C-alpha cells in the first residue's frame, strides 16, 4: 500500500478532476485558498479554466455562466465568502444550475478566525437560499472523504441539476494526512442529462425547464443549436417570467421533491456497530474522528458504544437515522458548533433521550471530552 | 435573418422610453453583422435593461442585479466561439462596479451596452451612480450630496480597449453597436436615454438635451489607443498552454521495517523563517516510508514572515483519528515564540517525552527529559535549526531513523537541495549527550 501525503483541500481538487471538472472560479480566502491553488496547477495544463474572481459574487457568476455553457464547475470559499455567495446560490438552486461549492468552514461569525476550524456554517448552507428550497450538503471527515465526496458531489449536482455543498472544515482542509487515493472506489461518473434532440440540431419543442413531476429537466447548453434561456426570475417551463400560480406552485414542488425524493440515493454514511452497545453516538465531519477514538477507548474499557458518522447532512437522511437509532437506548450527538444539526435528530427520534455536546472555541473536541459526555450522559 | 426580435414578446417599455429604440438598434446591428442566433447570447440583469434578453431570438441568460458581466465572462471562457452581449442599466453599473472594472482590466471579448437613463426606473426613480446632482429624483435630496460618475472615463482608466458614448436616439447607434460587437476585446457602449416613466416627469431631459450633454462630455468613439492589447481569452489560453503538467502524485511504499512501531506525537515549536513546516513534512514522509500513517497540523501567523510556527505531527501504525496532540513523545523547542504558543503543554509532559531544546530558548518547568543543544556552537544557521534537529532525533531513533529521514529528503528535494540538506542533518546526527 503506497501512501501519499496531502491536505483535505488538495484531495478536494483531485476529486474534482477525477469527476471531470473543467472550470474553477474562486476568490482567495483562508482556509479554502489551497483548493484554488491546486486547481490552478491541475486545470490549465489540461485545457481547463481556472479563474480568480474579482470577488466571491463574481466567482459564483463565472461558475454559473460556465455551467450553463455545459462545464462541470467547482468553487471554494469559507464563511465570509459563502455569505457573499448567497444571492448566486439562490439563483443556482432556483434555476437548476449544477455546480459544486466547497465551504472550508472557519470559526465565525463574520470574519471570525481565519485559521481556526468550526462546523459553524451547517445551518447557513441549509438555508442560504431565499425561498428556503432543500439543498444537498455533504460533510467529509478526512482527506480521503474530501476526495471521494467531491466526486459524489459532482454526480449529485449533475444528476439533480443543483448546487451541491461540501461542508469541509479548516481542520480537514489544511491538515495534511497520509492517504491512499487508490484505495477509494470512486462512484461511476455521472454526466448531465442532455435533451435527446437539440444539441446539434434545432429542437423547436425544447423547453429549458420542462420536466416530469418531481424530476429534473433535460439540459441543453447555452451555445448549442437549440436556443436556450436561463433566468433567475420566477419562470415557467419555457424560461420566461410567469405569474401563473399553478405553474409556480408546481415548479416549487418539483424543486423540493427532486431533492427530497432522492434522500436514499444521496445518503452517505459510515457506521461502527459494536456488540452489546446501548449507546449510539451520531456525529459528522472532523468531530467524528475524535468520536471514533473515544468509542474505541470506551469499548476497550468494557463499555461498548456504537457510532454513526453522517456524510450526507442534507437532505436529512431520515430513514437512516431512524433505522440506525432504533436499537439504542441512548443517543449522543456531538457537533463542532453550538447545536446546528441536533434538532434534526431530536425531531426524528422524539421517543429517545438525546444527549448533546457542542463546542465552538477554535479547537477540536477531544476524545477525552467525548468520553466524559458519553459516560455522564 | 431579417430580424432577431421575438415577435411573440414585443418590447414592453413605457411610451417614449429610449430602451425601445435601443432594442431595435441592437436588432439592426445583429442583422447587419449577420450573426448566427445560436452563436449569440444576450446576458442581462435587473431593471428595465434586464428585459432585453426576452425580446430576442438568441440564447439568453438573465441574472442578478449588476452581475451580468460575471455570467457573460463564464459563458465566454467556457465557449469562446460565442458572441456575448451584455445589457446593464445605470443601477447595475453601480452595484456591479467591481465587475465592470474587472471586465475592463481583463479585456475578455464581451460587448457591454449600458442603458444609462439616470435613475432607477423600476423601483421608484431613485438616484443612481449617474444621476446629476441637480436632478429631482425619488431619493429626495440624497443625489444633491454626491456627484455622478462618468463610466467612459472610468473604463478608460480601467483599461477598456473600446469605448463609445452616444444618445439612445442616435441614428448611427446600430453602426456603433456593430463596431463594438466586432471589436476583439471588451467593448462598452454607453447610451444615454430617457426614462419617461420616472425621470423626465420631473427633469427637463429631451433628446436634444442629451445631445448637448454628450457634447460637453469627453468624446469616446471606439478604439482606445493607449489600452490596446491582446484579448483576455486568447492570452489566458496561450499562458495556460505553457503551464507544465502537474508532476505525478508522489506515492511512497513501505520500504523500512521498524520492529517496534509505536505511535509518535511530535511537536516542533519554532518561528517564521525556520522552515518548521518543511521539517514537519520530512518527518511525515520519513514515517510513511516505514509504513506509518501520518498527520500534520500547522499553526502559523497570517503574516507568514513573523511570529510562531508550530507543527504538530502524529505518526501511527494505525489509522489516525483525532489529529490533535494529546501526549507528545518528542518536543523540539527552537524559539521562545513557538514555546509561548504551546506554553500549557510543558507542565503535562512525562519523563518519557524527549524534549530537544536550543540553548537560547527558555521553557517552563517540565518533567520531560530535556536535552539542550547550542546550535551556534555547531555553526548551524537559524533557518536550518529545524532540519538539523531532525538529524539529532533520527540519530537517537526517536520516532524516525536516519535512513527514513534520508529517504524523505531524497524524495522531496531536488538533488542539489538534498545534498545541502543532508549535510545539515548530519551535523547533529552523531552527537552523544
């Protein structure tokens, strides 16, 4: 087994390239900048495009334009930048523009601490679009996940025609680790579904947002034979403004259901079920590594504790959480924030007692602290 | 094609609005240039200028206020063969000012048509960045306290290669637009027009007054000589083609077999300029060559040439979970700043911790086993202290061995750099304390 040594951000870039990404635009920001610098070494020599936007809003605009021209696109930022992204995020969600957005989270709020980690943007990512439509958010726990989840993210984005977020963290993005990329089985690459007719000949019947109930419209790129319309305004199937309440209502429902109905397909996780355990610890991101260490130690000392690591945060993997929690008396949730995800779990498991510990002070939660929470829980 | 106008969606502007004339002028220009509809994209944003994309049978993208140029740039870079035409109002010009400047500097082959009608027509006639100070607008007195911008002057100093200013009622507008679209690079046409719904209700603005305004303003008639240079997309592709391909990812096999593989936690405490991160990197590669997993967390100031530089390394035969340091096996203290950054660490150290300290560095009380070395005595320069320390700990088989370290240096450095690095490493490798 040969190992390489890289930070999570480089692994994101490598995952993106493996998924067929050919366009990146971003604005420098710690701790996400090295995704940009890696893409800058990887894309241009291979005919790809890598651009430094004049700001974050522009970076998103470049990505939206390039995606509509048919490219697989990536951008990366951190807290202050994702705040600026939000108007364009709403556009990409409402107008079904595929892209992958990496948020290498840093301690907030606001400019916060550039070089301190946190998982403080989880709810922001969920609700960053005006209209409150559902989104897909994946959370890596290490560099290997950064690689694999980025590939998944591209697949989900292309398949569902939506932005997909990767909620990374300074503690993953800028921590270098030994990795065996060859050990990762990447998912088969998914390409955007084009309208069967229209790319190289005119399809007069093509409507850019026509789709079956709860499904995804077929794509055609701006610049192909058939004329394509894209708009940030409330639109009907033809891409023109509409005020027809039925059309609008159906469209909103479709935007919601195309994501929520894909829950199972989108659910990624890891679990470590330990024989005889009566407690399940649910966590995500870099925190799940300390959780696993803590539970390993507890098990060695005679107290078996199981773990569930969520790799998909949104849409909430409801079925998974219910199923995996069923047999446990005690549920513990640990987050590197003051409790942004736990309510999704309490909502799903009203009959269970849920112990929560959150910490957001610029340092990793230690396995010792987690053991204490589990034992005192 | 006779016309690109979408007969199903005729212009919907207020009677007398200049935008309608400009719509027709754009159509005439597209016809004159004989552009292919499927190779032409109209990009617009918010405001009355944002209606333009709906009037034409071309590709179209309508987006957020002031951001039209960003979408246009993305489209053009992704597909350079398209003719990309952008419409923006004076509102978009203000909120998207950074994008206008970036477009001027870049010189990507886009055409920007500015529909300047001196106010925000759609939202109540509020003042914009082009509203004269003496105009009566929907923002009460606020415009009186500011002055309007001259976007042509700004674009010129911003590096735009083609600028024209004319009335929206100018009969030569189609020809001006043709020239702008034909220009290989970023072109701006500022049209001055009437907002009959709002502005002209309270201000004496007529086509004649606009002509007089244009007379008084600096003249822009196309090519800006001093800014001529190659188009951005071509420049980008040229430069991109010259970039070297990324070297293959370095993959290190297990080549050394350590009999007694134990988890190591190593902390290097130093300062900016001491190449602490490089040293940490070497330790990790060394460990990987013996089949260890490795992780490295660095802590240094944003101002990279000042302050502490701390590297925290974990080397483990097992997969590494929590990547923080809990009980260091080796601490290398090379600067007071570094020590101060992890001052709480020292009281927790056990006698089993091997602590290498440079003579000049002060450390708090600790139970660790402390070894002090005067690096100056060995004529080692400060920027080499970290590397030399690695030689010392490798010589004592603390976490890594000399052959592992030698392998790491060889894999990471070019031959010439390796030679000098190994010299430094050897300086302390054989001292006995």
